[in-house]
């Protein structure tokens, strides 16, 4: 969804134009009439900041270095105030495009980060298994692997060196805090896990063996 652009112009004339547009738009938009006290105060600060910046800009035309420095300091203060108002606007709009557009801010689209793709099978995850709080329960944890879309677990109470002994336990979107219930106390179990990514299943982890309590 779009959101207010908070990279404000460094050019003072352009910043003044934007600040005045935002001030008038927010004051006049029916979507921002129910304002919090903090929102109201920031709008007042913006109005005062615009006046100060306009005066500082006019006085800096003499090219006096101190007046130019004061103009730039005032410009930065106005940018901070605009940034606070942008947050108020975003909260009030609740991702409604029409409400955002009525604020006077320029908008930018938020781009969701894409999950990294891999053309190679993923490596085996680091696997640990511990006892759960309930008797006969094990808890498996496969450390997250970049690019993994899901995690597959298998378990056996037989010889873990023979791959055919393992039976599927389940496939999960996340590999952490996987509860394995209903194990027989005193019996030893071995668990293995692998990642599944865009290139298909990855390598199996080494078996993690633990006696159920």
C-alpha cells in the first residue's frame, strides 16, 4: 500500500510549496477533522515553521553566511515537523488511498521484500531436539535457512543409520518449536529435518537422537 513520502526537498522554495500544500490540504480535508491534540500541535508548529522559513529565506538573499546557516537550520526543522505530520496522516488514513491523496503529501508505494530464490537445493538445517514439558513429548527446532518455504520432519524409534526406518511426521511453514507428542517414555527416538525451497527438497540433517521421558 502507498504511504506519504518523507524524503523532503532540500530546495527551500520546493519545501515551502510542499509544506503549504500539506497544511492547507490537511486543514481542509474532511478526513482529518478528528485530530488528536498532538496532531493539532504539529499542524500549528508547521504553520509557524513555514512563516519562519519564508522569513529566513528572504533574509538569506543577502548571501550573509550566518543568515544562510539559519535558513538551512530552519529548513531542517520544517522537515522534522513534516515527518511527524506524515505519521499522523498515515495512522488516520489506515491505508485508504483516497484519504492519503487528500493530505497533500506525495505518495510512494511500499514494495514487499521478495523471498530470496535459489536454483540449488538448500543445505541441511541445524537441528536440535529437546524434551517437552509433558511426559512423552519432544520439541524439534530446525534453524531457519534463507530461501526455505517449509520444513519437513521425519522420526524413527529404530536404527537411525537406515534411512528407510524414518517415517514422515509433518511439513511446516516454520521449523521451530515443532511439538512431537505421544512418544513412549524410556524409548529412544531420532529426528531428521530438511528444507523445501524453489528448487525442491534440500539435504536431510544428521539425526538428532534423544530418549523420551
